[in-house]
């Protein structure tokens, strides 16, 4: 039995069918994160011990989003996207992860949390769907 992954839209909550949506990261947000991190490091330093209060102000990594094409609030934002049709199984998701690892910006995103939550069954956005249950 193969396991298919289903993806749910961050906007409407509906299932994203093949060719109708994607996982998306925005380059503008990656640029803003790099600037915010550089500023934080300028203020707080690097390679030193930091207080909890300082660490709480560290910039959040850039989130991956899931959208139907029709629900994307800013389809022309510019970024990198993966159509859900390419990552429908765990094997495909792992293969795509290996491709993403070559990107110099991947570590600036929440990709590890996205796939980790899905693998642990605690994601509200990526879920396992037995092939026999597919609509």
C-alpha cells in the first residue's frame, strides 16, 4: 500500500489538487530575514553567550506557505515554489528536500519544521492519505 500526501491550503483549508497549488517561499522575505539577522548580530554580537531576552528577539525564520493558486494573496511576490504534484509521496518529498539542500537560503526557512511536523503526524497542512482513501 502506498501512502499519498495531501496538502491543505493555508488560506481556505481545502485540499490542494495537482496543478492547483504549491508550497512557496518568498525571496523578499528571505532578503528581509538576512537583513534582520545581520542587524540583530550587529546589536547583540556573534559567538558570545546571550541572555534569554536577547534570544527571544532573534528574527523568525522564513515560513513556507501552502496555497491554492486561486487563494495566493500575492502570486507575483517572487520566490520559489514546488507544485504539490511533485511531492505527493514521502519518497518524492525526500527527493525534493535533497534538491532544496543545494539552495543557499534553505537554512533561513522553516523547512525542517514543515517536514518534521508532517512526518510526526502533527501538521495541520501536510497529512498522510492512504491511496484507497483518495477522493
